[in-house]
């Protein structure tokens, strides 16, 4: 027989091992559950953001399930970046591009640019920037309605020279004391429209192919 002290040590070791196993299992389950909730919250936030850019009645597909990846210098990309394809009744309706303005006052400004199939801008939103609070941050819709000045514009409305801030003889307002920021955003949106004009057919190819196979 094992001495009393050996049996006690063995018993305690087994209890500790069981406790450790249960703890690891609880942590793993909690982590998995937390990660799932975080992923779902992120997905819902993405859906809300994309829904601000395209009118609800303009598409009927799940945008997050219709994604292509672009790596285009004209859009300011340095790596594969998602673009979201919208369709209505199986036909191409719009695309939401991510465009980067590398020449913001405090660095790169990341934008989402919604373009309808006819080339009209449905909306533009800033998703990341480091511009000066109280000045350049007025590119955010929460701080100013300025970003909505792109709604309904297109590559030819205004004409080429109009795609600039008024200080540069263009059509878009600048901010007092912060011209660099809106100038960068206007240029990035203009480039996104140029890219769309050049690559219209290729952008919508996945939707067109899906429609043809039905």
C-alpha cells in the first residue's frame, strides 16, 4: 500500500489536473463564444456602413457575400482590398470600392466609394483617417455633411476641372484652415470614378457570369 502521504499527494495531483482540464475547457469555450460574437458584431457594423452608401431599394443581394479583391494603384492600394458588388434582380446595380487618399494632411485617408452601374456616385464615407480634430476631421459625416456633396456626382458631372476644391478653381468646398484634407478626398473620389469608367465590365463580370449561368 502507498504511504498515507503518497496517497494524499496523488489525490491532490489528480484534483489539480482535473481542475486544470476543466479550466482550459471553460476558457476555450468562452474564447470561442466571444470570438463568434465579435465576428458577428463586426459583420453587422460592416453591413450598416455599406447600407449608408447604397440606397436600400437599389440592391437585393448580400453585399458581404459578393466580394472581389482589387490591388489597383489608381485606387491607392498596396495590397488586395475588398470591393462589394451589388445586384438587383440578378443584374449588376452598383459597386462599393475602397479608395485611399495617400496625401491627407496627417497621412492616408481610407474611403468607401459607392458607384451605381450608370456611373453615378451613391455615396462616399471615410472609414479611417488621422486628420486634425476640429479641422480635417470634418470629412466625417458625424462632424459635417461635407462628404455628402459627392452624392449624385459622376465622372462628367462636374467636368474634369471641376474635380477640385474651390481654392483650386474646382466645384467642391474646402474647410477654413484645412484645404489639404478635402483636396485629397476629392482627388481620391475622382480617381475611383476614373477607375470605374475604365474597368466597368471587369468589375461586374462575376455578377454578369452568375446571371448568364441561371
